[in-house]
C-alpha cells in the first residue's frame, strides 16, 4: 500500500516524491476513465513517517494523463525515484539486520551498508519494481480488507528478498575483494584493506548466514532453492574467473557463462523469487527470470565497454582495470575473432603494459566495442520483451513500474559510468 | 536400506560379542519396520525382510530363531561396551564417498582442495557425523502407525537419506569454517596435516570455503525444510561469531569464564547441537524431543571442548605441561587457567601480559599445577556429559533394538569424550 501511494505521488511529478496523496482504495479501478474529482481521500494506516496528504495535485495528474504521450524520461517513470523511499526503508532495515554481539564483526558487516556507500542499488530497485509490476491479483475474490493485509505482507516478503539479495551481493563483494587483493570499493577502502583479510572473509560468511536465516523465515522452499542456486552460481563464477585455462580465456561462450554466474544469476533468480512469492504462475516467473537475466547480462557487457572507454567516446580512456588484471572481456573476445594474432597477446597475459597497448590497438581497429554494444542491446531488448509478455493489467502502479523496468534497460545501455 | 544393513552388521557383531555366536554375520536385525511390528512373530517379520531389496535378502532361515533367542535373553544381555564408531562405520564410508562426489566441481583444482579435508586420514574420527547418524537411529521411532509397511520402508529410507544429508552438510560447514579461520592465521598444522591454506594459499582457502558453504546451502535447500535451513544457517553465524570473539577479546573478557563458555558454545557446541536438532526435526519429532536432541549435542560438544582444553595441558600423560600447550602459546586462555585464576588472582596479571614470553607460560603452568584448575575442568566436563546422558534418557521409550543400541552408543560416546587421552 505504501508503494501505491509513493507511485501515485511520483506520478504527480518529481517534486511531490515524498508526499502521499489521495489514492483510491485497493481494488478500485485506477484507470484513466475515472474523473479526478470523484476520487476519495483514503488514508492508509501504515508507517507514520510517510504520512502526509496532498490533494490539490490530482489536477496536475490529470494534466499529465492528458499529455500521456509526453511523459519525460526523468519524470514519473524514473525507476530509481519510484522506489527511492522504499529503498531507504530497506537500507535502514538492513543496517539493523547485521548487528551482532561482537562489535568488530558488526562494523565489518555493516561497512557497505552505511549511508553513502550502498552502491547503485540497481538490484533492489529492479526487485521492488518487479514486485509492483507483478502486483496483479491472482485471485479477485478476496475481500479488500483481507487483501490489503495480505498485500502488505506480500510486499514485506518481497522487500525481504531485496534485503537478502543485497546481503548476498555484499558478501560476495567482500570475498571477491580478498580474492582480487582489491584496495578500494565504492569509492572507499575495501574492507580487507581496512580491517584485514580474515575479518573480511568472516564478515562475508556472516552476511551469508544472516541472508539464509532471513530466507528461511519466508517459509517458501522454492524461494530458498532459487537463492541457493544464485549463491552457488556466484561462487562458481568467481572460481571460473580465478582458475581459467588459456583456452577458456579466449572463449566467448565461457566468458558469457561466467558472466551469467557472476552478475546475472543473482538478479535473475531473485526476480523469479519475487514472482514466486507473488503466487504467479511458472510462466510468469520465467518471464521475471528472463528480464533479470537479460538485464544483468546487458549491464555487464556495457560495463566491459566502459572499462575501455570511460566517460569519453575514446578508447583507452577507461580505467582499463579488467585488462590490467588479466581479465579478458567481450570487446577483446570479439576483436580476437577479427584479428587472430591478438590471441597470442592475450595468452601472454597482460602483465606487460606494452601488451595492453597492443591489445588496445587491435581493439581500436576491430568492431569489438560495437559488437559488444550490439550484444548488450540484444539482451536489453529481450528484457523488454519479457516485460511486455507479462499478463495485462490496468492498474496504474503496475503499468508505471513496468514502464520503469523498460526504462531501466535503456539506462543500462546508455549509461556512461 | 543400506543403512539398516550396515547398522545391523554393527549390531550383529555387537550381539556376537554378547553371545559369542560366530554365525551372526549378516542379517537384518531390525526386521521390524517402524510400523511398530514388534508384536509380530519373527516369521512374519523375516518374510517381510526378504521382501525388501534383493541385495540384502540373505535368507538365513535359522536366524529368526536366534533373534527370538535374543529377545528371550534380552534381560540377561550384558552391558558390554559398544564401539559407537564401528556401529556407523559403514554408513560413514557411504557418506564420505557421497560427500566426495558432491564436492566434485567443474574445476578439478578446487575439488581436490575441498576434498582435502574429507580424505580418510584427515578426518579425525569423524566424530560429528557419528553422533548425527546415531542420533538418527536413536530417534527412529514411529510417529504414525498407519502407513502401509511398504510405503513406510520407502519413507524411512528417504528419511535416513535426508538425515545423512544433514551429516554431510554439517561436515561441509565445519570444514568451510576451518578453511576460513585459517585465513592469515598461522595454523600450520591442522589435524596433523598441513592446512589447506599453508599449502595452497589464502585465496584458494577462501574460495574452497565458499564453495563448500554454497554446496551446503544447495543441499539444505533440497531438503525442503526451512526450519532446518534456519538452524544450520544459525550455525554458520555462530561459528563466525565465535571466531571473531576469539580474535577480538579484551583483557577482561579473556579472564571471564562466562565469555569463554559462550565462545566455546559458538565455536564447538553449536554445530553439533543444532544439527542434532535438525536430525530430530527431519524425523518429525516434537519440539520437546528436538530440544532434547539439541541438549545432548550441546552438552556433548561442551564436554568435548573442556577435555580438549585439559589435554592441551596434560597430553597423553597425566602430568601437566606434557601436552602441546598450543592454546596458551597462542594466547588463548581456556577453562583450566580460568579456574586457576579464581584460586590465584595474581595469575590474572600473568594472563593479561599475554604469553609471548615463554617464561610467563611456565609461571602460569606452576599456578595451574597448584590449583585445582584441571580437576575442576574435568568436573565441569563430567557435569555436561551427565546432562547429555539425561537428555538421551528422557527420549520417548522404544523397544526397537536399533534404537536402544544407538541410544546406548550415544551414552557411551559421552563416556569416551570424558575419558579420552587424545
């Protein structure tokens, strides 16, 4: 319910983001045909912190609807805005979820949940939007009172998936940083750098165990299986990265599989979990999964490109951290297809900076970057198709969150950092 | 039904020792499935037995007579000591093999690393899985009598497999925690062989540990029981908490018996206690019985650790200072010293200095010698062992032989824990 209000407020334009206004009770039609004046004021009895009412804005809303075609990208369908408040809620809850009786362990565990270092939080955003997008009543017969109680509970459970996913994600980052000897993460020192390898490893284990406990409390064994698969995939992906043979390093198939494991599996399986919790059919759950998977892959492919390009359009201006760590990504792999001689350079590893320059040279001449972008676009399109295949709904929240999910796929493609 | 066969082999060899009958080789002692068929005549049960898996239908006709005889002699059965480990040895091999194949990953390098600790030689006596398997047998009681026997056998096989899975998961979690605890530790010898970290480096240790944890997670999910997931996830949390407690103690905490016992629970007893509870839950036992199983595990674990602490000072001899003294040399203050501090407060200064100076170690040993530290630790261990026994004795009664023997074995284990010298 909280979300519906947020969404409606958001539909009134960004400035009203924090304000909750009149929304028709759940179950009532929110379609365009309803004249604005007849909407009644309904207050929902949930968290007081978010409780402020504004009714003059419905005029503005009506205006937007009349201009339906010109909804700006930055406006009502800004995916991050739509869920910003809910994300803060989650962030607070996460911070309380990782408290332990050993102070050092708590500070290690909460290190990346502190304000300002939560990262882009792409994943929780996707999950919360997916939850709204799938907020299609599976059965219409439940009385409204019961139904709103149930839907609140459902929402809490779906939020829990977002929290669980974040904990798993951060746990894997903590371990990855130990494995990569990374010094920095999210603009600050990495945990292993600041508090030592062992504490970083243990903190990761702790987050993992807390995630599993939360997971178990949802009492849904299918969801537990999905997340367990995601966890296993993360480890497999990291293992694949650490222990590749030369031949595997040159293989696009191996790379895509590893990328699925390391990046896309978590978001795809948790999207599916969201759908499962919502009681959706297996077809719809698969669509949610497909969205997550394709979005994740698109994201990583563009990430690979940005590592070479950075914010400029020119090659070699990115951080080049992948190649310097000897990690061979899609652009190089495509370039090898055009210039087999690049294979030798790749096999030498990239410890010699001269080799990095040679590789960049080949890359510049090849269509590596373009082809990677194309592949990313292909995945982004498939993600959009998945959303479009979701069962129809007239509900505004549902429609706007689906638009937001589609919007996300565009952002993933066009981002420059 | 392999586990029954294995258990019965153990039982029959135990029984053979009782009665000196050489011809008890292989049979189903537990011919009565849990459907409460103990009231049936031996003939009926035997033919039922033969109806099971062919591999095991050893039609040893005459055995039912012997079995009947055993029942008649049950009152005079000597309380001879059983070897709890051999009761489940066959099943444990089965488990070890399954664990090994479960651990085979796409990347051989990692598989051999993770497998490292599951090799025969490196496992100590596989204490934990033994406890768990015995607990499974000890709780092998009918909950409902109504299931058709055929169905029931399948169900009980399935249950056993699931309980074995708990034992496997427990081992994976245990080894994963050892691997992660080793990160940057100077634990150069772990279990008598070089630790994985020492041989293969920090990174592979982290990765191998993660690998085991994630496999454990998948295995847990496959049991489709969220309470069990919760229990074992809590174990991981406790292991981490215990280790960080050990890493970050203040001087005051180091001198505290309460802190020490809490840390010991987290690091040692939690794993056994929670997995015993999981075994009970999978068996569909009530909450009360599950807690009894938990209490057994907890008290056994604590007793084990307390004796471990003593042995670190005494070793295989009865005299002090002959043990490896590795705890004190690592600056870890254990129960005997904590008791000694109660008698000799001046010892707390020495303890606070840490034990970097070997002279301090000698001073501490002297105080320890004068004090009743060792004795009191043994007493505390005995107390916990007794509580463990009480928990077993409080289990719901059963006439089933396997159940009785396994419970006896569990009691025997508490004894072994107290009296062991290494």
